[in-house]
């Protein structure tokens, strides 16, 4: 099959391209190679045997030229991280997807599959349950609550405690610019795909971990942040009380999901969570990283929080499991792979300081007494 992979020089894209070439597909990569992910330009892990085009996925002439040559598309090109240039999230993530379908329709292209990368962030705070008032999908926690160290979500009716549930695909309540853009992207893809008979699948990835995950993002990547701290001999900071819950999925399991939905007709028209299956608190995950490095320095709780963070999110992966997919690798395996990839990489001591400075300059990192940390 001839396959176009937008964002194919990135983390998930490059690993997926490796597998597609290994399976004998003819792979074309379209990637803008822009900062912050590609601060050094073209990475050395661009898939051997793939045809690389450097350009913007919103370039109409370039995109249509590539679409005419292929049978399927993986649309991974995206703008991410916790930044305040809100319009760029929608422009890169939503507009590019709309343009992709516009060109498929206008050119009358008969594609066998379009696979769109969505995100767990499209679900926002996820699904909870109050013992008296049933299921709820809370909005973002208020700054007033966070200043008072009221970390957990409360029932919107009675103010009582809520039980975190695994969140299925039917829940969509994004609260930040990235999550809103990814939800918009999957809506464009699924609805236009259905309307015009373009076989489409959207995959909501949880926190994906493994080698090639950019070291330069300011906000995202617990594995990156914790590994860098322990590699450099320091202890990482845990925000809030360290009890925030996330689920982590290994890059190779993600690639297996990407491979499955390319040919499985049961996936067409669906949105699927791709997660690790097991929830970890950030403190537990920090201990996984600490154990790998053999450090005696436990992660520290500083009284800081990141305004806008989700308290808990744990994806329900039963829908994808029903198609035969299963996460097979543990967070400790992901950490080991990522740590090996970091070994010998220059300039790592500057990365943590830059990321921390960016978060504080943007007013994302704050202290529970209400002070913005500077």
C-alpha cells in the first residue's frame, strides 16, 4: 500500500513509519520539521526507505500533490504543549484536517483509510461518579480551589467526593487549547468521513512513552521530565500532592494499534482510546523512574500546581481490545527505553531549566498560596 504519514518525522509518526516500511508499504512522510520538537532540524531517526517531504501540512498544493499518489493516510502532524498561542492549535490541528478531507473530496480520491491522531486530552477531566448523584464529567478545577489545596474534584450537586472512573470514548469535555483542537480534529475527520464515504478512524492516545519523544517540550512528558532529573542527579517536583492519576502507553503498543486499524474494517467510523490499561499516580510513576536510575532521592511535593492540569484521567480501552489489540509493555519498559535513548545526548542540563522557566513565565506553575512562581 502507498501511505502518506503527516508528522512522520515525529515521535509516534517515525515509529509508525518504521513499522510500515518493515511491512513492505511504500511510505511518504510530510513534516515541517519545526521547533520545539525539531529544534535541531531533521532528526537522525527519519525512517530509512521513506520519502521525506519537508513542508507545512496546510500547504494546499503540496498536500494535494502527495494525496494523489497514495492509498491511505496517517494524519499525525500536530501542534502541542501548554502554550498561549491558541489560534495555532486550531490552525495546525483542525484546519489541516479539514483541508485533508476537502482535497480528498474535491479530487475524488478513493482512499482505503484515513487514520487521525487524537488525544486523551479530548476527554478533559474524564468520567466520575457521585454515590448519590451518579455519573459526572467535571469541568476544570477553579483557581480558588487549587489555591486552597482542594485538589480532588467534587460533586457538582452536593459537593461530596467523586469516584474516578475509567473514561470511555463517549466522553468529550476538553478544557485546554490542545484538547479542544484535538476534539475538533476528530469531529471533522469522523463526520466528514462518514458523510463522504471516506473510511476514517480516530485514535485517542493516552500518555505515549518511549524513545524519540522530544526533550524540548515545556509542558508534556512525565517520562522525559523525571528521567532528565534522575539522570542529572536531582529529584523531580510532583505537582499538587503527587496523587494525580494518569495511564501510560508504550510507543510500540501504539504502533500496533496504528497497524491494526489500517486494515480492520470493524474500526472504520470509530473513535478508539489507546491507553495502558492501568492507572498510576504521578508519585508512583516517579518511583518507577527512580528505581530505574537507582536513586535514593524521592520526588518532592513542593506546594506548587500547574493551573489547567487535569486531576485524574484514565482511558477505558475496551473498545480497541474488542478488535484484538492489547497493551503489552509496562511503564518500566518505556522508562528503560527512553533512558537508553537519552544516554550521551548533549545539552540535557539546559533543557530542564528552559522548560521550567517557560512554564513560570507563562504563569502555568503556581503556588497553593496564590503566588505565581517566578
